[in-house]
C-alpha cells in the first residue's frame, strides 16, 4: 500500500494529522506544489515566499530522516492543483491521498476539485 500526503500550509512533521494517518497505513510519500502565480495573486512578500521555501527544505530533511520522500512540483495556479496531485498519486501508485483541511474559501474550492479529480 502506498500513500501520498499533500503538504500545503502545514509544513511540519510533528503534529500533522494527514502525515500521521498516512504513515499508520503504510509506505508514504509527500508532495508540495510550488505555486508562484498564486503567491503573487495573494501578494505574498518576498520574505514570506523565502520563509515558505526554507520551511519546505527543512521539512524535506525531517521527512528524509524518517525515510519519507518529498516531491516538489511546480504548479501554475490553484486550478492546476488537481492535475498535479492526480499525476503524483499515479506516479507513486498511491492507494490513498491525504491532506489537512484548510479554512480559506479559495483553498476549500481547490481541495474540492482535487477530491473530485481523485
């Protein structure tokens, strides 16, 4: 059994419900989508983007220490997220895809599209 965990604003290994659930079920791979367009549309400062990318690097190292691979994929917009998550799931032969709930409206709409595509 193979599992995929989609990391977004929850860039942490400890106290991550989606990661914990996936690891309980079996072999796990994580994915993070780098979405420059969305970051610009939300007017994220260069400092915030740099912090996010440093956090991705840090969590990648923590996951590697646990034997979990982190895939980092470019994504042009929230609209493309479903396509990229489905492709990653197919690439690793994932039986299940896990991700934590997000509160913001655009994020909920994106997540609903991903669920439908899966």
